[in-house]
């Protein structure tokens, strides 16, 4: 029964053919029924029916096989599309990195002092980035106490100084470290002071020992730069901008809060300033 259910068309065809043959045999009253001829006719009918059933089964098997092949081809195409998408993403990422490196190279060539471009390869998370590791060392000309700068969004800014220099890498102390002191002045009014880090974990530095008489000439947003006076830092490097001014009546100097030019959370490339 399962065979008949699965091959309805072929079975129906065979049954109808058989019935038609028998009816035709008896349709003519004058016809003489010959058993031999009737047997031959029945055998031919059965052969035709079996052939139809066999053709149906063969077509079904071929269709199943073709569907399987189509499925495999479809899966293979999906894999190729995914592979090409990965390649496209890799090419895009590589192009972005090439553009960034070309930009870094351009900044390096445009800086007014000799420098060594370097990549930030490590930070000290245990002390909230108290030190920064770069991939340049003594074999590249890097020495202890050299100034380190960076360029972000087209603006140059002071990063810190080299604390230790190994052969292939160096440790940099950022300007917000409390041990860092930078002789500084205002770019516009030229009043001088001393910039010191506010300590690990802070995102600003303090400018102290600014004459109180300069109060009326200082504005929020004024740029503070290195003065180059008795310092390892060359003159003219931007340090940051004034965010707050503290002027107490009993003190003879001002204390100012300075926001660094450099966003240390996004620091990727730096330039070590070589000694002249």
C-alpha cells in the first residue's frame, strides 16, 4: 500500500490501461475472444504500467539528487561570500591603518625638531597609566629624560618624558604624574610659571608660581606652552589650556588648572624629541 500511495500516478495509469484493454476486448459482440491475444495484451499493458512507474521513481530519485547538489552548491556559495566579506573587512582595516601611519609620518616630518616616531605598546593599568611603554629604545636614538609629544586631531601636545630607555622599548612618564615638572608660559601673555602633574588618576595638571599681577591678562582657554627654561622640554610645545583659576588674597602667586592637549585614553602614536 505504501508503494501505491507513493506512486499514485503510475498505478492509476496501469489500472486504467488494463480496464480499457478489457473493455475493448468485449466491446465488439462479433469479436472472438482469443486467450493468447488477451494474455499478450495484458502483458503489454503491465509492462507499460511498470515502465511508467519506473520512470516516475527514476525521476523522483534524480530530483532528490539534484536538490542535494543544489543545497551543497548553495552552502559553498555562502561560505565563499562570508570569506570575501572577511577579506573586504581586512582590506578596509589595513587601509585605515596605512592612512593613520601616513598621517603619523606626515606629522613627524612637519615637526620643527628632530624626532623618532613611536607606537604606544603598553600602559600600566595597575597605576592608572602611571607609565607608558613605547616601541622605540636606545638603538633608535632614544635616551633618558627626552621629551615626548603627540599629535591628535591636528594639534600637538606634550605627553611627558622618557624615564627609562631599553634597547628596543622605553618607559614614558606622563605629564600628570606628580614627579613631572615643566617650565611653562602662556602663549598669549607670556607670563611664566611651573606646571606639575596633579597625580596619578587625574586628567589635568596644575600651573603654579604665576605672578598675581598677571590675573587680569589671563583668560579661560588660554594655551600654556613649554618655556624651555632650564628644562628637558624644548620651548614652544603646547601643554594644555586653562580650565580654572585660583587666586587667594593671602597668596603671592596664582594656581591654575590646566587641561592637557593630549587625550591619554586615545594615545596610540607619539614622537620622541631628539637632543639637538
